[in-house]
């Protein structure tokens, strides 16, 4: 099975036709998706009935409530369930045509991927797994599926969306079902939800769409996947209720994210505004701006059966009724985790990057301003490296490179500004005079936005960069030693970047071959040596990881301190700390730095630890940071 | 007073016209049976000059009939053409048979003891195989592997005792041979066996020794063939009711050794329910119980060491079995369901209410169409008009999708009143699941299919088509999932291994139990263009079995393990379980005299 095709996908702009034709006739077009693999779609009420009558739910109701009354479960299901109606899809199609044509220049979709998706829907139940970067993601797949005459997916959505008056109901009728946040140990709720999801997967009448990252990535960096939904969708396969499942990674990327400043403020501790219809109406003004293009890349369907081959025994359910509630076995947990990580990896690799992502990476290393011609030169250099590392770039070939870069940057005039041949990060305007704290705040949001766009491209460089760092910390050139340090970094950053569990050697291999592609290293049987000509590349790649390493070091060094005096020590940390810190504390738990106390759990909530008086933008220094090796890192207990 | 209702002669679904000749005659069966295919030499399917399907001979109801739809079905299902033939080697090349490795003093002493023996090559080849695809495929190509070195024909229990004693004395490997219908590689001589291999053919031990009408039992020599046993009992007004699909050729001893299951087990039970007493000769001596009590609590039932031992512990020589008076009335029936799922639900409900008829089987859509392809030429326009009308009613009026509908076949037995009552009960249940009664004729044809399917495989092999059946048992809630997944797995594996045309992959539910069902799969494909079709076939069958096990199915319901499924035994019965069986083998047969290496 080929998981990832390297051939250049052919993207088609679906808005082009919308601009030419009538939105009404698009919305009213004959919509007859080819029948899926399963039976004809049951009505929402029939579906709910199947769920309520399931043995699994009956077991749980009896166990939790001590009687067999299903009223409570029925109420939960009513709150949760979708009510997909083609009329509303049409309505939505009309509205989205209007909105999208205003927001975006183009929505680029790879038609080959859609063709594969169509094929997959006819064979096995399909799970659509898009990444989640913006509110706009929601329903965009439904819109595309409607346009291409494919079955409309059933979408897992957070319950706040349901709370939006009118909109919530429209979403529900467009196929959304709503999941509460923080379900915790509410067994009945888990049972209703999992049975609902499993029933949809089993019957296979519509693709199930969910965000495996669990929530919108505020930093535009891939998040390590959440496992709840993943288990639910995989279970029908593991229990033999379906022959196979197709996981379809979908990579959505934006030239410019609608809520970019909202995200930056959230990272700075400003609470997220509640999702309300009123709020949505207020946000109308975002419609007036230019957000460039949106890319939606439908990846190759991944067969769960293929993934499972030799990795998990399906016989584990042979000795107990399959309806019996129970936690997934360790084996299934590991399998689900590996599968979820793999999908996120595929999402990353399918992501189409805008030239701006590369520029942002460089701007961030020169936060105090830089000359435009130098920036342009370096961006072109970086483009070369990125392409060699297999990145997918949206770089129009028919335009002069300079024009591509400047127009891509122009889209982000809220973040950077080019004046008199120099490029500057923008400070937010506000009433004068500013206190020091406010000044930092105003500048920080541009830095964070910039960092977010850099993050979109980070996955391209992570593995080669880690090899580069590892090479810098090993005395000789022994591949084995480098690999050992690489693995340390990989463990360290397990919450930072997405690594498929158990694929250390493959990751290392990918990093090495990336470096070789760039001509930065030469590999012999047991050695990995940097080449003289491309020393810059190694230095540059190491520098990409530097902010992360530094933050982890600070976290590590200060954990004891942090534990007792959180507020004081935070004030010294550079701003990138804000996005990385939560992960780094999480790492320290398995590493043994911090005991899992309520205090350190709170650390992961941004608004608690944002109280700073001093903020230093990290200078883009290029010297490789000395790194505490594995021995050092694990031997500093609290 | 009205005359008593006439007692039925044994009337199996395939209805013999002429009795087989070999029962009493002391000739070996090989004279009237194919040496490289299934069944009687005179009965075979062929496509005549007009391209019509035809079944030769006079033995079966289908014999001598033209089957007009067979060719179209065959070509459409397998993507074959009648132009491309793969005929079998017509006669056995005796010179290809390896010379016998005889232990002279053993042969001498047998002669002294008066036991018939022969090392004639044809007889040895005939007893060197069962009916697995690879065995028959090799024979058709004229390839002969390891064959037994000698065949012996004991006449009675005491002959067997002598043979086993001599075998122990001269360290000769014994392989019991009953009807030769094994489909688990159980009769293959182990390649690693260096000793002289002696095939112990039980066919001459075929007498009914006594019938006990007070206790309704019969005491029989274990070499008797199923149809002979049934026919002879019928003459006295009784039957055992044990009708495995192979009963034309399989032997009582074979049933015991493999834990056989009969079509009508719902009334009469499987072999383990039918036997009352077993006598087996082992290298340690004779094993048997001291009485014929109907049930006992004397530790683990020693019968269960014997049943399913697959010839690894000794030779079953005599068996006491339950008998029943012949049923007064028999009626076939059939039900059409809109889809397989509804059909399974209906069977499950029938099992729940414990009202299963003597036999109830559910064919999937592919098999239903297969059955149709075997419909003989209709004699009148009227019949074909009626057929058309039925089809119209079911597909157009009732809205059944022709590519989804499936058929259950039924067989009721008992006294007339009760059968009719029972029939109504079952049809009422079926109606709840959308089932429509579809007549006796369809039912009867369904059962006929069972007996001719093995002949059909030979026809397929004449035209690049190879296939096999295999079975499993599975809890009710997993029946549908298992059927779907295994069928799909077969299709996918074939595609992956370069099979050009989608395979014929079909199943039916053949038995119902309280807690589950027995499922039977047929699988066949066109192997044109494949370099090593047998290997492809074996891999696909292997993967299909893996799929069965992953879906909660058993390793075997009644075919047994043999050598074909040995690799999964540990997984199937646990390491301790396997150790228990091994230690029994070690005690009973420390020198591995019964060295067919099945099971363990």
C-alpha cells in the first residue's frame, strides 16, 4: 500500500466555477452521491433507535443506573445526534458559496484525492480526518463533498457550536453531531457516544469526519492526537463488524488564517470568546479582508486492515461478548495511538505551504528587522531546502519569484510590514503612552502570529533538524551515537512534534536522507559526517530547533523552582516559551522532574501563567546550542 | 382398520436409482470409483458437443439430464471459456509409483495370520490421498507422491488386533483408511516417515453384528459405509439418521475418528450423541467401556479421546449406535429471504425457539444462483412459464432484489401431523423476517447440490477452475460478520495474488445450535495465467482460515484438523490442552505406530 504519493497532485480551484455560475443553481443541482458500501442511509430516528436498542448501551444503563430505563440515554442521544437533511446541505451550499467567494481567492482541491475518496467510500466505511486550523474547516469538507457529488459526512463537533442559536441547528441538520467537552468518567455519556459513533461506522452510510487532534491548533502546529474518538471508530474493525476502514487524512492549509490574531491573543492569555451567533454576526468584518487561498489535500486512504497486519490480534474479543463495555486492551491502545499519529503525520506531509511560511521562519530569526532583498534571497535558499526535504509549496511557477514572495507577504500586512527596503514586525496600535507590559504585549502578538505560520512548515524540517542537532552534540561521527541522541530528542519532543510511536528508526532514516538530499551530510556505513560546502544548512536547521530546546532546558532546570514559585520565574522567559512551555512540562512528568500535582496541571492552561513584565524576543542566533545529553537529562531528579 | 403407513426406504436427497454394488461384494471400491476425482467413475459432469452441461451415469436423480444454464453460469462466474481445457491424465502411470518398502517378516506373518494384503501400485495410490484440492490436482497431473507401501484388509476386530501386534513387533507405521473422503490431508503419508507405511483398509469390516430393538441400538463393524449402513437398517425399519454430506462414501470408523456431523443432527444428533459404545485397537491393547449405559460419570469420557483422534491412537473396529424407527413422513421446503441478514436472523430465531427442522440451511445469493444453474431442462412450456411467474412474483411484486435474495432449504421428518404443524411454525417465524415459502422443489434441489458439488469440482478442473470447501462454527452474533469478512478476504487475497477474474466466494449456514451455527464456504477461481495456482490456492485458504479465527470462528466444525490445520492447534486448544492430547498419545502409542501425524 502506498500511503503517500510523491507525485505532484493536481489542484483545482472550486471557487472558479462558483464565480462564473449561479450559486442558486449550484445549491439546487441534482445531488445523487453514489451509494456507499453499506445499506441505504437510515433516517436519523432509525439510527438513534438502533443505538438505544443496542446491547452495549443496555449493559451500561443497567450497570450505571441499576435499572433498564433508557430515558436518560435517549436524552443524551437527542442532544448529541445529527439530523442530516439534504435541504440544509443545499442551504449551506448556497451560503458557503457566498462566504467563501468573498473570503478566499481560491479553494484548491486535489481532484485525484477526491477520486480515490470516492472509490474508498464504495468499498469500506470511510473516516475523514482533517487537521483543524480554523473555524472555517468546519463544513468545508461537506461543501466540497456536495460539490463533487459524494456522500455528506457526519461530523463530530464540540458542544459549544450547538449552543449557537439557529446556527447550531443548521449545523446539526448539515450532519454535525455534538460532543461535550470534559466527559470525564461519565460512563453513560461515553457509552452513548461510542455506540453512536460505532453504529454510524458499522452501517457505513456516510463518512465520519472528526478532528483527530481534538481541537483547533492554536499554534498551527500539528497536535499530538487525542485517542477517544479514534478508539470509537477503530473498534468496529477490531471487533470484526466491518471488513476494513479507510482513514483519509485531509490536510487543510490557509495562506492566512481568519482568526490569526484571535489565536495569538489566546496564546497570550486572553480567553477565547464564547461561540455565539451574535459573536459570529459581529465578526462579519473579517469578511472584508483578503485571506488568499485555501488548500484542501485529500490524502491516500489508509486501510486500517493493512495497518493492523501483524500489529494486533483481532482474536482478543473471541471470549467475551463484543457488546460488553470495557476499556480497550493495551494492545488496542497502542495500535490506535500509532494509527492516529500516522494519520497526523500524513496530514502534515499533505499540507501545502505558502511562501509566507518560509519567510516567517526567517523573519522570526531576525525579529528586529531585516533588509527585504536579504530576506528574499534567504527565502529562495530555504525554498530549495524545503523542496529537497519533500515539502509541498504553493509557489506559482508562472510568476517571478520576487513577486510571489512579496504578494505572499503582503497578505500578512497585519504581521509584517515592508518599509524602505526593510521588513519589520508590526506592533499593535493602541492608545499612548504604553506601559512596558503593554508594549511587550503588542509586539508579542505579531511574533506569535509569525511563529504560527512558521509552525505550519516546521514538520518539513523537524527530523533533519533533530539529526543536525544530534550531530552537533556527539563527539565523533558515529551513526549509532547520533541515533542515540536523536532518540533522546525524539522522546523529549514527543509532545511537541508528531512522531509515530515505535518508528524511531524510520524517523532517523528520514532525517538522514533529508540531510543527504540537501548535500549537508555524507553517510558511510557507520558514520554520518557534515559536508564542508553545506555547513550553513546544518547550522540553520539546528537553529530552527533551538527555541524549543532552550525552553525545555529552562523548564527542566527550573522545575524545582517552578514548582514552588511559578510566577516569579516565568517572568524571565522568552516569548516562545508561551507556546512550548505547556508541552515541556508535560514531558517532565514521565522524565521524573515534576510530580503530577494540581499545580503542574494548571501550568498547561495559558491564562494562569501569563503575568509577565518582561519579554525578550529570542534572537535568531545560529550557534548550535550545547545540549544536555540523555545521561544529564534523566539524572536530575527533583 | 386402515393399513399402517408405508415405511420409507432410506431416501436421501440425492436418491439413488441403482444400489451401489460394492457393499457385500468383497471387491475393492477402486474398481468403480475414480482414481483421480470424486465419486463413481460413471458419474461426471461434462459439457457436451453443443456446450450444454450434462451429468452422466444412472445413479443420481440428475444423471442423464441436460443442464441448459450451467454453461452460461460457469463462464460468467469464472470468466472461463470452454475453449481452454485442462484435461486430467487419463490413466495412472504405474511406473511413476515408487516401489514398496516392505518389511518381509511382517508381510510373512500377516500371510500366516490369514490377513489379506497387497502391494499392487494402483491400490496403494488409491489409498494415498483424501480429497483436498492439492491431492486431486497432483493426481490429475499424474504426479504421485509418497504412497503406502502395503494395503491390508482385516476382516474383523481380531484381525485388527493381530495387525497392530505385528506392526508393533516390526515397527511398521499403520494408517487406518475408511472411506477416503478426508479433506484435511489426514491420509497423506508424512514425507518424513522412513518406516514402511501400511494402509489399514477397514472396508471388509462392514457387517451389522446385531440390532437391539429393545434399546434401539445397533452394533456395527466400523468399516461400513454410510449408505450401506442406512440401507440395511432401513430394511429392518430403522435408521441412524446420521447423514454427513459424504455418506455415500465415508465410513462409520471415519465418522468416529473425525467427530463427524450429520445433516439431520437436529433430530438425531452428531456422532458424539449417537455412539453408545466404541471398541478401538491401540498399540497398548483394546480400549472400550464395560457397559452400554446411556450416560455415565466415570471421569472424563474416554470416548472423547477416541472421537476426533484422527487415526493417531488406533483403529476403531466396532461401534454401538443409537437407531430410530424410520420416520413416517418427510417433507422438503424452502424459504426466500430478501437478503442474507434476514435469513440469518430467521435461523437464529428458529434456534432460539428450538424448533429447527431435521435440517435447515441458508444459502447466500451466489449459492442460490449456483443452484439455479443446475436446474435441469424443463420438459414443458407450462413449467417454464410457471417458473417465470414465480420469479416475477418474488422480484417484481415482492420487490426482492435478485442480487441480494437468498434461500433457506428445509427438511422436515416425523409423523405427518407433526411435520405439517412444525412446518407451519417455521414458516410463521420466517414470515416475520420477510421470508416467503418457495416450494418443495427448490428445497430438494438445494440438498442435491450438496452431493453433486464434489463432482462439479472435477468439471471445473477440466477448465482451469480450482476450488474447495471449508467450514467453521461460530457464535450467533458473529455469523454475519464472519461470513462477510471471510468472503471479502478471499476476494481480496485472490486479487492480490494475481488471480485475473474475481473468485467464486460463497457461504451457507448449514447447522444451527443453541449458541451458534456451522458455516460452510465454497471458494473457487479461474487460474489461467498463474504460474503456481496450487500455491495461490493454499495461501488464500490459509488467509481465509486466519480470518475465520480472527472473527471468532472455530478451527473446524466437522472436517477435522488432519495435517492441513495442525499449525493452529496450539492456538485453538491452548498449550496445556495440546500437552494433554500429546501425553495421551505418548501413553497409548509411544512408538508412533499410528504415525499419520495428524492433529498434534
